[in-house]
């Protein structure tokens, strides 16, 4: 009976230590993904870090590397089954983050791996709207070519064209109008 108790106690503390080590690997993966340290990202995943781990705000390694434009890391995480459509606490996805920053190569990689181009954040912003508001015409064109709805409305009723108009982004305005945007 006593031996069984000690065995259970040892198993409990062993599993607790493993959970702490796993959480540390996940935190390091998040940090390395954001910083663009591809070698560390690969090593951490090989050691067992969870590619779908997240911060307390729900930011995953894929979202953070997408936001920073680290395409090599994005491709690696996608190859390791990172959730391409995961949302953070505000409903923002990796695709939205990359589109907002104008990272065409990252947007391309995400779209090629099944990113939902018409997904909207809690405020109703799509990746297309985010790219349009900041004048990223090449990203707008790619998202449109991938089936993004050019007339999708945000919570405030604005469309990607309205966001482009607010920013005075003539190339985006012209392109969206050519695609039937209103």
C-alpha cells in the first residue's frame, strides 16, 4: 500500500515536471517565432513544443511569425500542422495579421495552405479590409484572386473600398472598383 502511494506520488511529480518543461518549450517557441529565429523554432518543435500553443491573448507562433513577416518560419509551422485559421482573443488570424502589414509572401503561403480569406475579426474586419486600409495593393489583388469578397462589410458597415478611400489609396481603390466593389 505504501509502495503504491509512493509510486503514485512519483508519477504525479514526474508529470508535473513534464508539464512545466512543455510549457517552457511552448513559451520559447512563441518568442523565437516572433523574433524570426528559424533555427530555434525548428529545434524547439523537434523537442516537442506545441505549434498551436498560444499566449494569454491567444497569439500563436504562426500568428506572431506572420505578423513579423517571417515566411520561412510560417512555412515550417504550416508543415508541422499549425492551425492556419486559429483566432486570437480579438478574432484576428495569421492571414489578417500578415495582410495588415503587407507581407505578400506570408499571405501567399497562408492562402496556399487553406487560410480562410473571408474570415472576419470580432470587429468584422477581413484580411482584405486590413490590406485595403493600409494600401497594400499587391496583397489586395492576391486576396481578391483567392476569392475574398470585395464587398464584405465590417461591424461599422464599411467595405474594403471604403477603408481604401479613407486612406486615400488610389491603386487599391481603382483595383477594387474594377472587381465590382461598392
